[in-house]
């Protein structure tokens, strides 16, 4: 049972029962369980959206079959437990994922339930933008086919619906044309946030993928420095060489997470890029999934686990990034990793989707008890003053009041919830209403 944790390993939660699923034709009737149910994909959510304390977890990883792949159009239909890694192994060299998060160990069901985003948000929007249809299994309605035309409200509620509208059995989505597994990428050092925003604006048109690593452990005039990474698919062959693409810190399994060690790692990473800008052609796994190279790196944080805080604020309020960095610098918390990106204006189809136009920053902190929670709470105050929103897939601690401020649509979502489905996250953020209206 203990292996059914979330990626941050905080909070700990104990399901009463785990049911491994193997066949979509033999899913047990949800009404037979005396406890609430929830589907568990690969547990790559950082907080508690994939947890169900005292309830039933339906493990979807056995639902890993491809159903149909049109190699001419790139339309793929598969069971919901298929991972992004399996899709890429099937579809390359001709087709690539339309959108991918920073790990390939995510299921299609999980990608839809959290409506995940990636480095190409400014071009492609979120994963849900590319979903054509899926079949949902509900305790009250049985199997329901959903698409933008049929049962469209349930379709929209399920994309980014945090797994609460029923179980996605299979999904069909559109892949994008690719020219092989290589990415032509460029890395550019920047010394201040203004330069990041200039680079981002200048890159949006010609680069499909953009993101930046920020040195969050530095202080004073170095605050806001980082490395901007941009890239495009390449039809040329391999030319993988040096360069600091893999993110810092996680190369050292014995790493002691403290402010001095993180500062030292960040210094080394930032300075490993000698020139202001370098170009390289790298394999897609190195470009998109640097953290996947270290298996179970989340365990480096020890028993207490870690938190990720990811927010998005409207572009005009981008000075919030500096305000948050300053709060970190003034605190005693250690920010081990921080990733910055400007989202584009492609709308997400999901009712409760997180991605929206603006600036997004993701920050990792070892969990040190109340002081870590207090810092996140201070971030929440900044978000509320600036129209910011926090990503539920990464969250383990926001208050009900914060969630309901960020996502006023939660009430509308409540109308679409499966009466048998609940999660630790939902019980936390809607404590008085429960998940049913
Ligand atoms: C290293 C790393 C990098 C990441 N980078 C990004 C990123 O760049 N962008 C981003 O958006 N996210 C990112 N994430 C978060 C991750 O992509 C999401 O949390 C994703 O939803 C996890 O998918 P999963 O299959 O592990 O699902 P789980 O975490 O197991 O579950 C997530 C939710 O999906 C629901 N669910 C799963 N399967 C089904 C189904 N068949 N039917 C209905 N509901 C279902 C669950 O009930 C739960 O609510 C990252 C995570 C890690 C560990």
C-alpha cells in the first residue's frame, strides 16, 4: 500500500483498498465499494489529487493497450493507463506528443485529468486541446462517450477535472508531425528577469519550445539570473555533446539538501555554461525529461517529502516573480529547483484547467513543516492580490478559501462529479460542501 504515494511524498495517505485494473471490459462496479473511489495513474502528481485516504484506489497502470493508430493522420486511441513514454516509443520517428510535461512517466488518463502543459504552451496550449474524444465510466450513468460535440459539458468538466467526473477508460488524441527524435536547442544565460522576458517574447514566434531554469538560491543582485532554453524539432542526426541541459542537483544521489549545497550546485550549473549562448542537438529525452534520468529522485528529499508550488499570474503582473523570489531569499526555506515559462493565449478546453495566459513559475521546497507551509501561504497572499492561480496537480496544502478564490468554477464542476468519486485534495479544498452539491 505504501507505494501509492504522490510524487512529493507529502501528505501521506492510506487507501483502504487498492484495485489493480487489467481490462476495460472488467472494471468492477463502483457501487460495490463501501468507500469512495479514485483512479491512480502513475502518481506523478506532487500533492494529493491522486490520493484517497481510507478509500479505494483503482490502479490504471494495467490498462496499457493501444487501440488504434492512424499513421497517416497521427490520430491515436489508447487505454487510459498508457504512458507518454509508450506513446513516443510507438509514434516516433514520424509523430510526437502534441504536449508533454516534464516527465514521460505519466498516463494519458492523468494527462487529461490535470490537463497538463509543457514547454510549447505558447504554441499548442494544454494537452486537452488535442483530445478528440474519450469514454468515461461512471457509477450513475455507465459508459459515456464524450467529445467536443457529444456530451460536451462532461467532456469539458473531465479535462482538468482532477479525476472526479468518473473513470476515463480510453482516449483519442491528435499527435503532431515530427521529423525524428532530435531537438535543435539553444541555451542562453541571463542575469536578470527583464532579460528573460525579452528572450521569451523574441523566441515565441520561431521556437516551438521555451522554458528557463532560475537560480533561486542566489541573493542580492544575482536574484533572477538563469538559463533560457529554446528548441525546435530537427530532421538532422545526432550531435549530442556537452552543455548543462540536465537540471542541477539531481545528479548527486548523496546530495544533502541545504541552502549552501543548493547554492553551490546552482552556481556550478549556471557557470557550466561558459559562453552567453550555446547551441546543441540533443535527444528528445534529454531535452524534455532531464529529471527522468534519475529514478525516484523524489526520495532524495527523505521521509518528510517535498512540496512544489506552481503559479500563473497575468503577464502584466510579471513583477510577482521577483516578489516571490524575494520572499524565498528572506525566508529560511531552500528552493531546490525553479522553472519559469510564459504561457501563451491558446485557451484550455477544460472547465477547471490551470493553464492560462501569463507567467508561470514552479518552485520545489523540501518539506520542513510549518515554516514551509507559512512561506507557501505568503505566496498565496501575493497570488490573490495579483490575479494569480495555483496548480492543483502540484499542490498539497492550499486552503479551501484559496482554492475557491483561484477556481470559482469549482461549483460548476461539482455538478459533473461522479457521486462515488472523491480525493484527498477535493475533501481538503471543499470541506463544507463535500464533492456533491
Ligand atoms: C518530474 C515531473 C515533472 C512534471 N512536469 C509537469 C509539467 O511540465 N506540466 C504539467 O502540467 N505537469 C507536470 N507534472 C505533473 C504531472 O504531469 C501530472 O500530475 C500528471 O497528471 C500525472 O499523471 P499520472 O498518470 O501520474 O496521474 P496521477 O498523478 O496518478 O493522477 C492524477 C489525477 O489524474 C486522475 N486520473 C488518472 N487516471 C485517470 C483515469 N483513467 N480516469 C480518470 N482520472 C484519472 C487521478 O484520479 C488524479 O486526480 C510533472 C510531474 C513530475 C513528477
